[in-house]
């Protein structure tokens, strides 16, 4: 049995740092990346996706409607 460890990332805001996102991407198998509505911004999304690719981590968007 394989277990997928997932984490919400890229949620940088004035109240939340994403300083440890690269470290978390080394631990998890997949990440949900904020799309900028409730948290995150374009630059943070792009950077998080780049790091995800380097760490061979699957990633998805977390749109909010």
C-alpha cells in the first residue's frame, strides 16, 4: 500500500510566510498550490510549481469559488 502525503502550499500573505514550502516539498508526495483568491499570488504560485518540479512532487491547483 502506498500513502500519499499532501500539503497545501503557496499560501503566502501578509500574515503567513511560505519560507518553509521548499522544505515541505522535500517531504510530501503532492501539493495543492493556492491560486491567489484567499492566499498566494502569481509569483508565489510560479515559484512553488518550479520547486515542485525539481523535487519530483505532484502538484494541483486549489481554486476557490
